[in-house]
C-alpha cells in the first residue's frame, strides 16, 4: 500500500513540475498601449472642426494629415493644426502637415520650436513663414 501511495505522490509531483514548466514557457500577452499624444492631438483637432485627421507622433516628429473641411480657410486650419500640435508636443523637433483639398495635397514642414516662437511673439508671422517648407502636389 505504501508503494502505491508513493507512486501517486511521485505522479502528482511530476504533473506539478510539468504544469509549472508549461506555464513558465507559455507566451504572456503583451499589453497594447496607444500613443496618448496621438489621441490628445486628434481629439483637439476634432474639437476644432477637423474630423478626419490622421495623427502620428514619434520621438522626432509629428505628422498630421487631414482633408480640409468645406468652407474652411486653408491658412486658418493650418495655423490651428500647428498651434494644437505645438501646445501638445513642444519638445518634438519637426511637424509635417499634409492638407488634402480636392485633388491637391499641400505639405508643410516646420520646426515645432519655430511654431512656439511665433506663438510666443519671438517671431513675426512673416519671419515664421520663411521657415516653413511648403510643397504642393496633385493627389
């Protein structure tokens, strides 16, 4: 009888060792985390009337692409996007904005520091505009 109990105990211990080994090698699901700055900027753009923007914030740049809303001034929306991004990500170097309007895509690239300098009155709008790199293409 003792040998039978001993075999059962060894069997249980073996099963526990196998279970621990399986659990320790089982892949743990990785928690997905959205870039909170993407969501923060997107929400601010939506609040300002830009409903279909795509926002991508990385360590070195922010990219915003959007369709120019109907009856909206292009410059007004552009400066709104620049101010929104600069307020949210002042430490990131570059901002690239793609404004889609019909068959035309205007891309503006600017240093976020220049945006904050203009907003802070350290650059005039004219000085700021000379620092903007603007390209236009057909979609």
